[in-house]
């Protein structure tokens, strides 16, 4: 198809997603994003430590409300996200192809899997409590119930290679249980994450529940790992970098964050996830009450 | 009207205000109350403290017989035992009172003479309380006239459970008036709740306040005819009530658990509870009683064990 | 009448104390390579025994023994057989309960009534509970593969109970253990070693190395330890989290707390008073989940405090072995020093200090039950864990203020709520950031019920089905 040479296309500015808004990086920096073949695609905002700080504030602000939604409501909202991703297939296909250098068919498989993963996790919202909670038969006249509750604000270093399927596979399990997330996207492949943020912005996910920072996990990660108002951190995005992972684990100890450790290599995201993707970011709360007249 | 009621005249003025007051009392958590009672039950009372406690417990006994088969001979024998529980040991104290049906009062009174042991009579259509008020009052006056020092009345549990608190209140007030003697030497009124029928500890707390506001001298758990009779948790709540009532009004009310207290060890558990919940002021037969029959011999056997160093047997104590 | 309770001391003669104790490695008591230290009775400062201080070589020997036992015996043994060993241990604990209770009270200073009625029975129950899991792991949802060797470091406040919380699930899941009891309370762990011998537990499945911080560090840092479980201070917990960073060792941490015990104006007031007393004076307040901050609704604050003070007046402080003692000795001179310091700070910061009149023994480490009134969130005594019989009293006006104040702490282990209104309880239970919420009760523990904290109070849960996750490969809650 011949291109209309008289029209200059309007390029998109890729921005951060914090508290439901799309700010540029506070630092003013951006970085060049190339496609898999090394061709310029866009400038992405380069998140700074202050962007991370702002994102944590937004996530904390959203935490109470999101955790307070009914599980059914969170399920519906996540399912709606899946619907919207499906609705934007062409855009996501392009982003995944560009980012990961996949054929259209392979990119389609990845997109299918990503949408299906969202649907899978959406369904867990009102089931995890039943599967991992317990009624405890204590030796006394007490009602005793243990249930999982969100741990709070979770920093997520998203995988570097799998820019969409990997991304939703680490974000959905965090928020489905009622946590809010500060996500650092793949550094080299941030565009699916930005597009995903745009989907979130038009979805029913409240602002601040998922915040997306494009940039370097190595730069922003330490600030999130040491942040005293972050409750947990997922180090998946620095798979294989044991030195950095060790540093971040040490930093995370400052307030005893729950840490999902960095794997030796990026996992195979096509496999069905385990419950640990969710249970790593919940607290079991046990409530006692006497039974009497 | 009894003086205690004046402090609460606004409360007891109407069914509605009385209900509001009683339902506004702090709730009682059964599990917590039972745990507290059990914890007090683990106190270990030894040596001199135990000897003191046993004598005190004997002095607190309302030696009771409330049987259809009671005869004048039987209650005379019981009254003799009340004055000298252990004929072999003159240091053994007498009990607090002998508790009988009204028709036995004169006989018991005669036997007890000026021993200092009181005569208590159950009245008001004991144990069910299911009779017209006139009859209950007549029953009471009959016992008072026969010389009863103390009247153990039963409340109308049906009225209480159906929420007619004012009716229960007024009945207690009326019975207390019937306890009056021309000379002013009024019989003391013990009010029996039959807590086994009221079931909940919230009810025990409410009925305790209701009775105290109506002028009860003593509040008493049970008739002994219904199971469960006295229990430690019920007594705990009643002791808390008299403690709080004194705090509020400055007036002391006595407590009498009755029925089901059979061993010396049980009795000592109650005394520990009196000591730690209501306070040592209540460790006096004027303010705490045991309604019991077989308990006395158990106390005597323990007492003998303490003095002789060996266990005794029932053959060495009189049946009545 | 003056009804004073005569002393009712539990006999010490049931305990056969040796003059010195070695380390328990591979089923034998052996001499350590390090020096030794004395463990004393905090109630009298009498030296109870001399105990070996394990050095790195000793810890290495213990880990090797545990590894051998794991590889050759314990991990291969069918769960049903492991279960029977644990049942055996549970039964021996029941049989020797009096002895264990007396020894615990001697070494720790806690009242015999607590060691006898709480610690030791719950220890036996814990082994009984996890024994039953050993051959049912495939139903628990965390897989069936043990981690290997577990290094376990436990505190002095519930010496034997913490041992049970650590050892029972570890063994049930097929792990072997190297456990270090606290340096001030090693004796019941050593008696437990004897129980393992009596039970014919295969050598090396349980190894007990005594010592202080250095010994604990050696366990945590040992490269052949697969799992670290620690109960103790948040400060040490953080150090452990740093020490295991990058190693892939699985960690469970049970750390400090500053629990709010929240009393609403419609509370069952007498039970609430009991709950407050139990919450802060149980075990001299040496309880990580102690209800050390009383949050009372302003409208009942005066009445509640009056009742609380009256009740505190009946607490009996003294000889831990006296069956009528309610509050025993502070575990160590160092702990007493810390309690004194923080209490002095409380006074200096302007809080009102009150203790009932009570005579404290001349020798030993003692601190009277104490409350501070007029405390605000900014006071150090409202923020720092005192770990002693010291209660800070704060007030609130509305449920949301209560939640805010209760959650306004880096800790999140436990909380208490007292109200007769069911919906308020459920609301509060949901809003409180605490791993255990006791509603209309406090300080209740059960093997079937998971225990553990949010935030800086720790990671992971102990007890219940959830407690298995800490000792199985890939088992995350």
C-alpha cells in the first residue's frame, strides 16, 4: 500500500504511568528504544528514583481502596483488562513484534497467552482465600480462621525478555489479591508495558493500583528495594544478576520486605503459574474469637 | 422502700428505663469468664492458709435440708449438727445458718436457741416460684413470724426471661417488705436466681443488679433443685456485681452459691475467688455463704486431716 | 479476714541438674571446642549449670551430622515412620511434663503455673499435631520435598515452646535440624535432647548446639544449611535477612511486636481487663505478641483504668516455682536493664507511671507490673518493644482512629479487639495489619493456628497447615 507522502504521522510520546496519570519522568530524561533489529522506535521516559518515590506514594494511596474492593469486583476489573487487551490486538501485536522480534504468528501466540493469563488470574480473585485459607480446629472454645490478605505495596521488577506475557504474569498475581504495584518494565522492551498502561488507564483499575515505570531495574530497583514504605519486591526482572539480586535482598532487609527472589534465568512464561506467584505477596491473618453464650 | 433503691429510682421507675439500664450493663464473655474462674481455681492453698480457709468455709455454710421427706426430727438433728459440727472437737466453729422450709422454722429456731446460728427459710413458692404474689408474700410472712432470721426467696424466672424485669423487681421489693418485723429486727433477704434456668452470664449480671437495686441483702445462685446449680463462673459474675454495686452505692451485698459444692477443694476455690474478685471484705459469713448439705462433712474431714495428719473417713462424722 | 496464701512451692527435686552440659550432636552429648558459659536462675542468680559454647567447628560438626542424617535416614524414611517418632516424642514430653515445667521455670524465671499449664502442654500438642502431618504432606498443598538441613535459632522467652514450633514441623516434613537455644535458657533444650535419645530418634536428626550470638551466626552463615528459622528481635532478624541474601536459603522470621489491644466502650469489661492483664503481664511481658499498647475508647478510659489497677493489685509477683505466682522474674540482668531504661524514658517524656504496691525479692531480676497513662503515639514507650511487664495506655475516640493508631507502627504481629458488637469486630479484624487478631481474647496459641507477623514483625507463619510451607521445597504459604 502506498504511503501518503504528504502527511506527516503523529508519533506517540511514551510516558510513565503513575497514579492513573501519564507524567514524563520527573528527571526529564528519556532513552532511545529500538526494535529487535536495532531500529529506532521511540523515546521512552527514563524513570528516576523520584519517579519511583512518586509511584510508591500513589500505590500506597490506592492500597486501602483496592484491598477493600470485593474479590468479585477485583475479578471483574481484571477480566475487563483482558477484554481491553484483546480489543487492542493490533497495537499489542505490533509492540510485541517490535520488542521481541517475533513473527506475527509467534507474537500472536504470546498475545493470546498474555490475555489468557489475565483471565486466569482474574478468576483467582475470589478463590485464593478458599484455597489457601483455613478454618483451624483449635483445642478450645474459639472460632479460628486464617485468611490471606494483601501485603500492601509491591515493587515488581518485570522480566527483561518477555515484554508482555512476562509483564502480565508478574503484575496480575500481585494485584489480584489486593496489593498495589510499582512496576519497572523491561528496559530494552518497554513499549508493551506502556501500551498496557494505556489499557489500564481506560479500564476500571483505579489510579495508583498499577504504576508503570519504564527504565532500568538496576537504577530504580535499589530505591524500591530500600524504600521503607514498600512491603514486598519481586526481583524476577534481574534474573541471572546474582550480584545485583544480593544487593537488593540486603536492601530489602531494612524493613523486612517480602522478597520473591531473582531466578537464575528468566522463566518459561508459557507454563501455568503456581500459586506461589500470588501467595508470595499475601499475609496470612488469623482471627480468634471465643464461642459462648 | 429500701434505701438502695433510692439511688436508682430513676432506673426502676418504669419497665423501659429498667430494661435500658440492665441491657446497658457491660456484657460478659462466657469463655473469658470461665477462663478467669478456672485460673483462680488453680491457686494452691496450703498449711495455715488452708486451715483458716476450712474454718471460714464451715462458718459460711448454710446447712440445708429441703426435702419433701423432712420431719421435725430430721431438722432438729441438723440444727444440732449446725451448732457443733464436730462433736469431738470443740474448736470446730458452728455454721452460719440452717436452711429449711417455712414449716420447719419454729422447730429449728427452738433447737438453735441463742447459739448464734441463724434460721433461714426458703419462701415464695420455692423452688419454682410459680404462685400468685399473695401466696408468696403469705409464705414469707409465715416464715418470718415463725422466727426466720433469713428468707431465701426465688425470683419469677419466667417473668425475667420474658423481659418483665419490673415485675421481678417489684416482687423482690414486696418480699423484702414482708421480711419486716414490728420490732425492726427484719429478716435478711436472700434472692435466688436459679441461674441454671437463666442460662447466660449476661442474664446473671442483669439479674444481680436488678435484685441489688430491689434491696436484696444477699444474691444467691440456685435452689439446688435445678442443674447446673452453683458454678464458679456464675459466682464470679455475681461477685463482680456486688463489687461494682458497692463501688456505685457504697453498700455491700452478700453472695451465696448454693448446690453442687461438694468438696473442701471446691469451697476453697470459691474463697479464693471471693478474695480476689470482690475482695477480703467479703470473706465473712455476713457476706458470703455456701448453700450446702454434704459439703460440711467434707470440710470437717479435711479439717481433721490438717490437725491429725491422716485422712479421715465418713464414719467419724455424723450424717446430720 | 486476712487470707494470705502460704508459699506453695513446686518441688525442684524432680529435676536432675548436671553440673555441666555438652553439645548434642549426632545423638550424643559431646564436649565443644569452644569455651563454656553459666546459665543462672534469674529469680535467685544461682548458677544452675555450665554449658558449652559451640564454636564454628562445633556448628560445622552439627551441620554435617544433620546432613548425614538427612541424606541417609530421615529423608528416605516413609512419612508414617517419621510420624511415629514425633508421636513418641510428644508422649515422652507429656510423661516428663512436670520435670520440663520445673526446669523451664528455673532457667527462665517464668511462673510454674505458666510453664505447667501453657508452655509444656502446648509443646506436647505441637509435636502431636505435626506428627500427624508427616504422612499426609501430599494433602497440604506444598509438595512433599524437604529442604534439607534447617538451622534454627530460638529466644529465651518460651525456650521449649519455641523449640517445638521449630523442630516439630521441620522433622515432620523430613528435614533435620541444628538448633541453638538462647544463651540464658539452654536447659530445656538439652533435656529435649535427652528425650530424643529416649525416643531412639536416629542420630543427627536433631542436633542442639548451645552458645550465644556467635554460635547463631555460624549456623545462619553455614553454607550447608538450607533453611534458617529464627525467633527473636527484629534487629537480629534483619541481620539474618541480610546474611542469607543471595544464598537462596529459605527463611522464616518471627520477630518483635508492639501490639495494640483495643477496648471499645461496649466491651465485656471484666473480661477485657483480664485480657489486658494476660496480654501484657503473661510471661512478664516477655512475649513478642504482647498487648503492650492499650488503646481504650475515651468514654470508658477512666472506668477501665480503675478496674485494671484494682486487678493489678491482685497480681502476685515472686518465686517462679510458687504455684501461686502470677508474674515471675525478668529473664536476665540485661533485659531488666532495658526495661528500666525505657520505663525511665517513659517517665521523663511525661507519661504517668503506676505500679501496684508489691514487694520484690532482694536477689534476682525483678520488675513490678507497670502501666503508663497519658501516653501518646510519639512516646518511645508507645513505639519501641519493651519486652517486659510495662503497658502503655493510649486513648481513641472512633474506630477509624483506633485502626490508624494500631497500625501506626513498623510492627504487625498481633492485635486485640474488645467489643460486644460482632460487625465491629469483623471490621477491625479486617483493618488491622497484624498476623494474629485476638477478638475478645488475647495471647491464645494452638498448634493448628498459624502465627506470624506483617511488616517488621517477621516473615512466614508457624503453626497450622501454613507452618508446613516453611519446611518444604517450593512451598510458599
